[in-house]
């Protein structure tokens, strides 16, 4: 019998622990497929986040090194500067990269570090139970923005990717979503390009991926992906934000 | 360079680090230690295989240290008191992930922003772990330029051997003072033993993970006991001290680093006045050299801790003496540097049984 579909080599056999409708499983798979296709499994090192994907090292079958919350870009910098011919990627959520890790991320981009950041934006802190994130939309109800996010109380949704595009050292930044099949195909292409930019030694690359969190949004998986498509993309439009590769 | 060279403490440390095979330095400017990152920047700019980054913060720099250590490099960062506070989270992770690194603290007056004068207020922070969780780091306290060179070499070797962060605890005065030094021969980092735990891509082997997350309490407990066993082993081997004129001493000053040099001057003055006074100088602060100090209880009647703080190391002296002899304290915090005459006067009062 001919095998026509299987698990990427860059994923271990461990079943994902993610909630139904969560985008992490899809995004893990896409990253692993790209690693396989580029033939870089044995020279890739990943830096997993704190949060729901903290156990990413149980899934990716590549070398992995944890970082303190927010500091993946700095840990990846130290690693990549020592191992110039390896591929280093970080995997972070919105609270991680756009709140506690803002400084490390902007400065890594500004130095043009040859690393690739996978930025999963689901507009809440997931693991800790659905608190307000820097990317929470105005009016969006979370456990720490009761009645919905108010700009003068809670600040505005932060568009970190646009900020990173201003840094001269960033080379490729795209925002995609995994809320529909077309978006998933587009996301994979973006991840591939982001890794290629690193392989070509051009500078900092990042893919921001809008991803549903049905559990903390208190929606069905179906409603959650529709909310990504219809509401979230209005504030975080899907596009190539920067490409000077 | 086996002949004597006259260099300031910060430069001695930098040169010794490079000779120990250090090829990565990450830091953020703060006085009084800026000559060290400047030395590293200029030396590494002339080397093909070395990495220097002036990071955006102390937090970023300690995390770059984590990355470089996980990748297998001999790596160092340095700062002064407030900056070391910012690095503590990362040092806790280094301890938990069992990553080797060398961290230099050229202490200044504190708490808070304090000032830029030499002080010793970070003793507790250095010797009790400093960050969150149940861990220790090896702490060296050099007092002389030559010791800075020797201890820096030892720091890198021990960090690798035990897979532990090692701190070199100095102060602003030590960093600036110029002294003659003979450096050890340089090590070629390529010839160091292979580290079989690094994450550098899984070519020819299965993939590896370096982490500090142990969600299952028995697993976290296992890590804690493994670290505790490592710390016990270190405590058996590492403690080191200088004992100066202690053989016949009735009163012994206990002091480290710059304070020990002042104390030595006080010992000379006391001896000239006919008092049997000696100096016990811990060279390692963690582990504290308790055993050799405890032995002095056989003939010493009074131990006086002298620190550039309001009294921190004195607690370790009391723990070592275990109530058998009188332990007192004299100190000047906040960046005030005592003179040997001042300390000698305090010693004289104590020696002759007067309250001070």
C-alpha cells in the first residue's frame, strides 16, 4: 500500500494536548512540515514559549531549549551567534512577545538577528485562564477586562508586527491565520519563507498567525474560527507587512 | 605573557576570561564595571570566533548567556548591583537548567540606585541563590589582581565541571585598582572536553531538550535533590580561605575582598601594638569555608566580621562558630571605605574588652 499522508519527521509521536479548535496543533504541524521540506531537522533548534505551547518540546523532534517567559528572542540570539550555521526559531504567544517580551523582540529584530519567530496571536493569555492580552480587541471580554476592553482603562490592541517592520534589521514579516484552509496554506508558505530568509542569512523574520482560542473565548470551535475571520482580521489584517528579502 | 603585567582589575578579569576560553560576552553598561565590557568588545573585535553583544538590558544579556551556554560556549556577563538584581531571574534558570556561565558583580552602594562607590551589600543575594527557587551559585571573592586572574580561570572550569553558574564578587575599588599580574597560559576552547548535553542540532543523534519546567512535583523534587547533592559535593571540595597570622591570634578579623585588604592593614597595626590579631579571609563565599574557621575556635576567643555593609557575612561566621566564641561585627555600608586605622581602633577596643 502506498503511503500518501503521514506525520512530519520533525514531530514526535506524542499526541497533542491542545483544546479542540485550538490553532497550536495546526501551527506545530506546519512548522514541522517546513522543517522536513527544507531538510533542516538535524540542524534546527527551537525555543518554546511559556503558556499553552510550553510543552512544544514534547512535540517537535528537534533540539529545544526553554527560555524564561518573554526572553525567547534573547536566548535565540545567544544561541544563533554561537551556532551560525544552524537554524534557530522561537515560538511565542501574544502576551509573551507583545507584552513581557517586547523589548527583547524589537531589539533582536533591530539587530537583524538571523532567527525566525513564530508568533501565535489569539488575543488572550490562554494557559493562565483567559486574561487580557496586549492584542485583546477593544470591547473584548476577558477575565481581567470585565465588560470588555476599554482603551482608556486597558490600552489599545498592540500591533507588534507593524512595530517590528519599522526596525531596519527585520527582513520579512507576514500576518496570516489558520482559521480556514486557505489561511492554513498561506501560513505554511509564510513559515517556509521566514525560514528561508534565515537560511539565506538575510536578517530577522517573523510570521504572526491569528489563531482561535475557543476555550477562553467561550465559543464553539466553529464560532471561534469565524470570529477570527470576521472580527479579528479587521484589527489585525492579513498581509505581508514587510518583505525586503 | 608569563611575565608580570600591570593592569586594572576589570581588565585582568577580561583577559583571564579570554584565556580561559570565554568566547561570548553579553552585557549592559553600568558603573563601576564598564571597563570590563569595553575590554571584551575590543578584544573580541579582533577575534573571528568570539561574540560580543551590548544588549538592550541586563535581562536580555543574561538570557543571551542562557542561549550561548546551551549552545556550548564558555560565556560571561558582568554588571554591578542593580544590574545583577535584574539578572537574577536568568541566573535561577541557569541553575535549574544546569548551564555553566560566569557572572561578575562589581558591587556598588545600595539598595536601590545607591551610588557607584565600592560596597559589599550584595553578599546575601550572591550566597543565598539570589533569584527564586532552591539553588546556589559558586561565589568567588578575589582580593588581589592575581587572584582575579586565577579565580576567573577556576570559575570557568568549575562552571563547566559542575554545570553551574559561578559568580565573581568584587567591588568598584577592586575593578579600578592596578596591580601586577601573571596570567595563566591560554586555553584553546576547541580542545575543551565535549559537552554531551548541548543543543546544537541533532545531527547523528536523537533530539535533546534543555528545560526547567517539571510540572510533576516528584520530578521537580528529583531536580531539587539532584542539585542539593551537587551542592553538597561542591561544599566538600571548593571552600577556600587565606589565614593570615591566625596561629597565635586571640582576636581574628573575618573579611573578604577589598574589606580584607583594609583588615590586613588593621592587623599589622594591631600587631605593632602587641595585640595577637589575625585575619581570616574567605576566598569562596559560597560555599563558605566554615570548617577551617571553626577549627580556630580552639585558641581564638573573639571573631570580628568586618564588611562594607551593615552585616551580612557575619551570619555565616556565627553559623561556623556555633556560639562557642564571641562574634562581633564592624562595618561601613553605602560606599564608605574604612581606613585600616579606623578598623585597628575598633579591634583594639574589642581586644581589650571594651564595648565599641
